[in-house]
C-alpha cells in the first residue's frame, strides 16, 4: 500500500549540494540521486518502487533520465517538476526546448504541476507555473580574510564574471576567491595586479571573504546570498527582486546596473563601511523570508493532495 505521506524527490547524481538544500526544505521527503548511466532495467525498477510506495514524485530540473522515467510512473502518482532557470537563460536553446517540452507534457497530463525557484520566470508564466522559495541554513566559520568572493563562473555568460573581477581590481583588497579559473582569468590577475585563489567548495568560498559578489544578469544565487548573509558576510547582488520588500536593504546590497564596474566597486566600499547596519536590517528580513519559504513549500507539497 502506498504511504500517503511519502514524497520522493529525484535529481541528478552530480547535484550533491542541491541534495542538501532539498533535504532542508522537504524534510519529510525521500531524496534519490539518479545516475546518468541508468539503464532501462534500472528505470523500470525505480518506477515499480515509486508506483508501490509513493504518492507523489518531484523531479528537480531538466534531465534526460527523468523524461525516460516519466511514462513508466502510474497515473495515480502525482508528478511535479521544479525548474531553476530565470528568463535570461531562455536564450539557451537547450533550456528553452526543455521548458517547452515540460509545458507540452503538462498539457498532455503527463505532469501535474511545475514550479520555479525564479520569480521572474513565475511572473512571466503565472498561468502555467507555481513559485517556491527555497531556504537553506548552514553553520559557517567566517575567515574574514582580506579577499572578495565571486560566486559566479567565468564560463557562464550570465555570471558577469569579468566585470566583477574588474571591480576587485579597482578596490583596495585586490584579491578574488573564485570557483574556477582558466588561463584568461590567471592572465587577468597578473595584468591587473589581482591575486586569484581557487576554491571549488561553494560554502568554503563564501566563508573566506570580507564581502561576496553575485552580480549576475538576473540569475542571482538566492542560496549563496542566504549563506553569505547568515554568516555575517555582506553579499552584493545583481538587479533582482529578492529584496523588493525592504527598500533600505535593497539600496545597500542590490545593484541598479549589473554590468557597471564603477557601481560594483562603490558598493564594495559602501557595504564594508555599513556592515553593522546591514546585519541589523538583514536579521528582520531573514525571518520573513524563512516564513514565506515554508509557506510556499507547504503549498507546493499540498497541490493535488485531495
């Protein structure tokens, strides 16, 4: 007999960090990492388990293995998708085609509900999609080193990486901690007298710095922002709606123009000078965010649960 309280969340086997985030938000759910090497036999066995044990299955983001598994799942099981891309990423044919495919599946009743973690996507597609706010809390031990963290990747077009690195070069700190680097990043550091340090662990990178930057084009990492701010490390973010309900905090942390190197540089100086005020305002905002996050997760879980 299927347990009515049982939820299964599936995600790629490489998404170990996201697994921790989903465990935090969906505390009563089972979470399984699905390898890319899954065979038809593996998918059939997983479908049998889902059909026997679970009332709903939630797929996280786009993955070919999920599309192959979907037809094997009973119509009695509620099927939900969570997607994680903002509108800016629809310039990618891959992401656009995946989103259109999900909407097609929903129209054919192969998927019951789709939700997004990105507010701009939700606003644009309210008639097709739900909105959830993911939350995450972790205990970090801030190093308060004389460095600035860049949370985006140099090879992701939307991350605005080199504009942020240029702002570090203008600052008095002149040291950047990054998730990844190549010869161009290294050469930039040499030419503009910026020390480059690589740290592939996302949480360790955040903890190392006096201030973190996520000044991307509409693809701000909400989780990265929360982790950094919870640790008392100011995080400057791109022009996003995240702090729209707190104009004072928004003025301190949110850029008006993502690609204005002078504004990013000035923001770095401002947040270091106003750190105590930022912490006080953030504490109040944080509680409201967590409350709203829980409500949105509960609402998503309850969809279709008659």
